[in-house]
């Protein structure tokens, strides 16, 4: 078996945004957001493209967007290349998605909580070894938590270095899947025992894609390799000039 790369936008959406297999996204989000507790029982996958309702706002492009238990909105972005001002873009996308819930003349009580889950293929926070971090608004000195209206969750793939035989629990299993799926030749036994993960592997199996999907996948993989090459070249030229 040969599996597509979940780190491409095509691959991530193909695996996690299938309305026919919502259980995959439910399992993944329960792992990343709720410490693998079955908090989310159902969800609605919605169009992740958020066109601005207010003139002057930038468009928002996300990989997955869903409405989960408690009327909370979750937006997910998979980012392979560390671009300029990326951390500000995360906050912008979260704040805009939260604010644009309101229709004209609706009161603030209509606003529902929002969680922004960002997956990076680069290290974002140098001051911690944790690969999964969760941010909320808190008072600086007394650590008093503000209302949980906007939460930011980050999964940094380079910080996760466990071998397959070391992987334990749903959080580590999904992280390993996203980081290493293309290198596997079969579904690992420990993952096959989790129905949602087995479904994810079956969706990711290249042999299940039609010709049009394979062509779209190859274009995205080539694009990301070109982007990586451009970044590496820029860094090398910068060092030479320095």
C-alpha cells in the first residue's frame, strides 16, 4: 500500500473533510482538543473558504472548518512552509472567523466559541518541547482565565519524534499518522485496531484515488517541494551574503 501525504492541502482535506466519514475528523479533534475524551459526538463539516463579509477584510483560506458539539466552530490549517508573519495570520483568521459570525444588527450574545487548530511542519515555539500546545486568554499575574471564546491549539510535527513502536494513545497515533503516513507500506496493527484510523488509512490509500485526484495530488506535492526548495535556497544565499 502507498499512502498520500496528509501534510498537503489536498491530502488533509481528502482524509479529514469527508462528509461520508465524519468519524475520522471527530476522532482527530477529540484527540487534539479534548485529550482523547469523547467530547465531540457529532459535527458538521462546512465550506472552509471564508469570504469577507466586511469590505476591506482579507479572504481567509482554511483546510477544514466544522461546527462541533456546543455550537463551537473549529478551523484547521495545515502549514508546511513557515512564511512571514504566520503567527499573526493565525490570530487574524481566528479573530475574523469569530467576528464574522454575526449578521447585521445581531447582538453579541449570538457569538459562539471558536477554536483554531494549526498544524505546522516546522517549529513554531522554540521555548517548549511540547508538540501540542493550547492557548487561552488569561490574566498575566494571577492566571485568571477569561471566557473561553477563542482558543488557539498548535500541533508542531517536527517536535514529535517517537518511533512506531513507541507510539501510545490517540494523540500520538494521529500525530504519527499525519507526519509519517507516506513512509508506511501497510496499516500498522496498532492503528488498525482503531476504526477511525483504519478508515483514514483507507481514504489515504493512493489506489483509492481516481486519475483526476492523483493529478491534483501530484501538482500540490510538486508545489510544496518547489516552495521548500525556494526557502532553502534563500537561506543559503542569505548565509553567503552574511
